[in-house]
């Protein structure tokens, strides 16, 4: 399938993830995998993938989670689906290099793709389900791809301003509501400060593209638990659990700023402003990288029998 065939349902995100946004993620796929790696234990513990399971990985990106799923489903298989051709090119190359025979990839929009009915035992996503134009329609379509009783497990960001920090990663079965949110996480506070400082320094032509801004806005589309429950109306046993993780943003404050600025190629920053940007991340610098606590939702649901 070509990107032209999937653009109608979600044209802005298709354009972004096959343009500058997708190219940036593909170029830095190792960094993003390390950054999001703290989610893997939570995601896969909840998914409980069996050796013979058939796994669908929604918004698989460069395939890091698809490869983990394929290894766990040693006698089954894992299929990663994404709208980004650049990221799927990386996923296929990495999978071939790792010699994983039971993982495959499809360029498709999971909101509208004609998945084979009841073909999967479990669907997973590590932060790939926020970008649908119509979340309810997307989850209904994914549900049709699951067998009756099949499981859906994904993680998505909590509200940026009020991320819940539970300090636990193994809790399941509890539903957190908007009113239970607390102070902003370390990551939220740092990124908000970084954004304010960068905005003060911005000159003509140094603003993020419209596609990049739309992608960042979509990241928050499922941040409210009520919105998640609404989108998953076709499922049963829906749980939304707050989880605190530690995200690795770079090796040093300098490296982290380099990475953040790489999202706007050619961005020039004065030395004084650059020093202030590095200071944002200095409190989180450790011997094993710049590490900040962040809040996500762990969501589980079951397709009705």
C-alpha cells in the first residue's frame, strides 16, 4: 500500500510521518527506543504474550516493540503496522539484521485498514494510538482484527501539565480519573521550561512546521481517562492505570539540547540561550544519561466474545 492510498482518513499525520517528522524519528530511532524503553516492561507484562500468540503492533515505528513481541511469540508471529514508510524501512532492516523470521510489517492506517477478521490474539501499542483522526472508529477496526476475547494493551501520555507520578509500574486493574492527577512530572516541567526558553529565542523561520505542531498536539489526544473510555466503548474490562517511568533523553545536557534542536534543522541559538537550555536538563544528568520521571497511562481492554 502506498501513502496516497491511506492519506484520506488521516492526511495530516500521513504527511507528517512520511515527511520531516518521520525522517527525524527514523534518523534517531535508536535514541527514541532508548527513551521509550522504560515502557517495555509495563507494556509486555500487561500484554502477557504467549508463545503461540498472534500479535498486532499498532504504530510500530522502527519495530522495536514488534521485535520484542515476535521473540515472545516464538511459535506465533507479530505484525507491525505504521503509516510511516521511513520508519518501516528501518524496522524491516533491523528485523532482518536481528534474524527474526516471525515479524512482518505493513504500511497502513490502522483506523481504516482491512485487517483479516479475528486474526490476532493481542494488539499492543507503545505510544502509537494517539494519532488517529477518529479514535473510536480506529479501535473498533482494531477490535475486529482481534479474536473474541482478544486483548488490547497500550500506553499513552498523561496530561502534560498534571502527569500522575505513582512511583509504581506493576499496578493493574485500577482506573485513574482526571481528578486524581497531581503535580507535573519532571519531564513535563523540564520540557515546558525548555519550550518557553526556546520560544523567547526563536527568530523568523525557526518555528516548528505545521505538521510537527499537529503531531505534538495529537500526542495529548488520549491524555484524559474519560476520553480513553469513550474511545474504547466497543470493548469490555477497560482499565486505565497511571504509571511512572524514567525516560532517557540524552547522554548529557549538551547532547539532549542537540537532540531537541535537531527537530528544527538549521536552528541557530545564541551561546547565552544555549547555556540556559542546557541548564534545564542539568538537574537530571546522571552517569547513565539525562533521566526524567514521566507519567503515562497503561490501558488494557478486551474484545467482547
